[in-house]
C-alpha cells in the first residue's frame, strides 16, 4: 500500500516529555485484536488519555487543544517494550508523521519507518530545546527536511538526523517495500534478459 510522499514537513508539535514510553502505553494489548491498521489512533495512549468511564482526562496532552500538529515530541527511550507493530500503526493512524526523541527502541524505529512515520533521533540537548520552544509558543513550527536530513526550530536552531538510505527513498517516494520493488521492474527485467 503506497503512502503519501514525505519531503518537507512544517508543523506544530505535541509535547510528551515522558521517558521510557513503552509500546503497551502507546497502544494497550487489549486493543490488538484488529487485523487492519485502521482505528488504532482512537486508542493511542488510551490509559493515559481516558478515564475508566471513557471520558477524556483533561490533563493529558492529546486532550489539550493548545497542542496540535503532525509531530510528536517524546522523552528518551520511546517505543521500548514489546515489538508490536500496532504501536506504530496507532501513531500513524492518529495523524503523526514524525516522532522526535533522543532515543528510540530499534524495533519501534523500524516499525515506524515501515508505516511512513519518521522517527528522528536527536541529542538530549536539542530535545530540551524542542520542548522549550513548544513551551514558549505551542504554535511554534518545526521544519523537518527529509532530503537534507535536518530538523529546524522556528528560531533557526537545527540539528541533522540519520536515516537508512533505503527507508529515506521509500518515505520520499511514498513507497512501502512492495512499491519499492515494483519501482525496479525495468532494472530487474533488463538484468533477467542479460543473464
């Protein structure tokens, strides 16, 4: 399934300055029964976001209309815990295109990339700057430039980020793994003819 192309994203952000957010907090296990990727965003951070009677918790950031945007900024060690891909599904289905943190669990990072969500790992110091910028102005815009692999704050402060070249190509073209292979059809055909 092809995704939207990712080139440059300029967006406000939702701050979640909590460390060690595991995949069960991102999407609790009781919501893993679905076989399609749709609807998981409704239960993103379910136990932090809602009371037991399903009323929204006023003090949780996703319920605070002050914060909006396609970028989630989280504390260190985001996505640790189990390897459930549903966590990445929930982040993407909610509408986040980017997650910024100073450290990601490897499996979550790969799952996010496989689901057209860009995990950007930054230094602890830059992460503090991001949180400070959002605290100062909740509408501040953060620019994510995939081609140049750089994230920039409204005041011009920026930092480069790493991404696997293959995953960068997939994001930039809106490819999943199958789309990528299909994009190489002509090269594959020519190789087959030549050999």
